[in-house]
C-alpha cells in the first residue's frame, strides 16, 4: 500500500527537518521525502496547511487493562490515542492484576497486536506495587516490558529502588518514577494553598512531590544510574531536576498538558474532573514548568491519561484522582505553549524525546522508519465536548474549553487509523 502526503509542512526533529514537502509511505514504512514526488498509484492526501510529524509518543498512559476495563480498555484507549495523534504509548502497570508477572505482561502485549497504536508496557518494580519485594525484572523484560514503574505510588522501600536502578540498565529497562512523599500527601485532595484553604479541603503540599523527586535523584546519582521523573508539577521539582542535570546526573523528566494549561483555581468549581495526582498547582508552578521545557530541564510531555467513570467522579471529596488526556494532548499543549515553544520543539517533546528515552522505534520520519504519522492543523480551533471523545471515560479537565490545534489524520504503520477532516 502506497500513500503520498503532498505539500505538508514536514516537521521531524530527529532530522532537523522543518519545510513544506511531500512524504511517501509504502508497505508500512517511510519510503521517501522530497519535493513534487510522483504519485505512482498511491493514495494521495492533500497536506496543504497541515503539519506532518512523527506520530506522538505518550510515555504515561493508564489503559486500565486488565481488570479495570469499565474505565478503559486496550482498544478504546487506542481509539482515543489515534484521535489525538498518538501512535505509540507506554501503559502503566497499576492494573488488576498488576504487571508484576511475565504471564500478565505477555497477555497484554498479545492483545495489543490488533490495536490501533503500538502499545508498550511498563512492569512493576515491586510485587503487586507494594514497594517492598522486588519483582523478577529479568523475567519481565524477557516477557516484553520496556520500562519499570510502581506508578500511582513511589517505590516505598528505597533499597528496592536502588536495586531496580542497578539492574535496569543492563536489562535495557527505563525506570520511570512517581515522586511523592506519601506521609506528606496523606489525606490531601488538591494542591495545598490559597484555594484549598478557601474551600476547606485538605491539601497536598508541593513539598510532597519535591521530597520524592530529591530522593529519586539522590538514589540514581549515588550509583550513576539513569532515572526518568514522571508528571512533574512543581517549581521545586523543576529546580531539583535542573540542578541534577547540571551535575551530570542521568535524569530525564516529563510534565503533562494539564499542568501547563490549568491551575488549582479550576478546583474552585469542586468538580472532581480537575482532581489528579500530582494535583494542579499554582500559576507560579505553571510558569516554572514552561521555563523547564524551554531550557531542556523537562524533556517530554506525556498525558498521565487516567480514565474514571462519571459515577466514580461524581463526588468531589470521594472521587479517585486522574483525568483523561490522550485525545486532547496535542491541542492542549499547543494552546498552553503558543508563543513559548516552537512547533518543532513541541514535536520534540511529544514524539522524538519520549521515543529516545524509552528506546523504541518511533519519533522519526527517516526513510525506512515505521510509517507512524500525525497530520494536524496548528491553527484550527475547537471546543472540547466530552461526549464526542473516543475513549470509554469522559473525565477531561479541558471540557468546554476552546483549544487551538486539531488532529486531521493519524497514520499507524501506513494505515489510516483516524480521520478527523
């Protein structure tokens, strides 16, 4: 099968490419890039006014599969991914059962073979995410896991964390860390600050994240091991990561679109769709995150896509934390970072860099690479309607917001998996 995308603005940070040209896809691969390529029996797509970029790589997704599929499953999650231009994703292991056995990992990856995106999985650092007994990391790698995380909570026992950091590099596994001091965060429902005090709601101090970030960095630095910091939300954590990088620590980090576009003031509505962990922070934190993206402290943007049903989200005080994000990730990021990052920088943070951190074949439009492509209109405005989103759950923090930037087409392995034209 041949597909020719004509006259698109092709942006590929892996090649330093940003120019209007054609892109030929053949047999699931990138076949040719150039000006005025011959159609030669290809399906022709007019890319005029659109950006063609490597398919997005979301390195932080809760697919809820297995065990929690009333919220989301492999296939609904990948439909949402396709609608958001995401062609590769890393599934988090806090499923039921947790991803702590080779059998569970193999079963997930076997189901993923028919999905509309490349699904990779992180496996647990510790058995059943309990933070005490190390999982069999070599067996999990052999089963197909590419990363390790106890996401949803930190690895409680720091000795186990160190053991995982020691083993991971030789196994080719990326350790991704949820940074939180559980004692400081206990009982909190939102960021501890002016808004939480006004609402009379228990808060989570920024120090809960900062203490966790400092611990992970210190542990990794002590043995010279790489570590990836998940969903950074505070000014303090940005400073800690910036300092660690300056000292030569092998640390990478991500933040999320909701931290770039929203603050804790959204919770004045007492709507649980704005509750996630880490929580939405202050305007000062939001600006620090943008600065961290600009200077390279923060390497990637991921969604922490965390579906919950409307019933689960109905009670502000009792609802679980989390919001969905894959379908809105590009638009929310473009809206938040307009005038702050260039389009090539956004593509780097959402595709090329996460692929590099995870060591997966994605994030590039080089000839011979997988034909994973997103075409989007960076100028098109649209209003987020939760009922029109493609996943099972509707708990988006961007509901009713006008966002700028809309996915037109998503192509996965040369096959069109989403058409929003």
